């Protein structure tokens, strides 16, 4: 039985999966936007576990566990998108998986015409999601049609994995609960 949180090819991205070079523990992603001569090389550096997790169907967050942190005091809140270092004490954050990522639509917009380089077919909803147990708001997109959407609607995370993975933020999307 397939993992219920992974859905194959919900939206066919208008791009090929990016090639990955591994340097130490960091991913360097090749984004061929305008042919080989226009390839952009982008390193995920200390945030590699987040993008690697997306490609594996897992959502990874960070939190501060430094006892001397003026805000978290050793039990900081979860951050997505992740931060390599705590914004309050500037110490390294630790990684933690969100086992059942879901939340609600905090705000949204219906995208009817995409700009140059948009990899998602239009129309679609671009959504800001307030996830349960996470202190930040995550920007993503909603899959499943453009039926009317409301602020507060419940959504659940899904992932583009395997050969459909782009190794970008597009590997995370949401569906209605």
C-alpha cells in the first residue's frame, strides 16, 4: 500500500527534475532555465535536510534548543520554512520532522496568469498555511481544482517524490482535508 501522504504527479510541473550534486552534506541543485549555458547552480547549504525531506515525502522543521535563548529558553517553537540559526540567540537550530503536516488557509490568491518561469499550470491557488504546532506561516500552492476557497479551510501537505520530484519548493503542496 502506498504512503497516503505522497501523491504522484498532482500537477505536472513545466520543468524537468533538477540534477543534484552533493558537496559534503549539502545539495547543489542545477536549475537549467535557459539551456545548458543558462543553468543556475544553487546550494541549499545548511537547509539541505528540508529539501531532501520534501523529495522523500517528509516535512522537516527547525527549532532552537539552546537553554540560554531569550525567547525559546531551550524549548523553541517549530519553524517552516526552516532557519539554520535561531533568529533570537543566533545558535544553530535542530531538525525535527512534522509527522502529520496539516493546518488551515491563512490567506490566498487565485493565480490566473503566471509570470515568466512559472512552473505550475494556471489557474491555481497560491496559499499561506498556518500549520498546527508551527510558529511561522508557509507559502505553497493548493492542488485539486479552483472550487471556492475560504480563509480557515483545513489543508494537508502532500509531496512530489520519486521521478516527479523537482528538488525545489514545488515538491511541497497542499490538498483540502
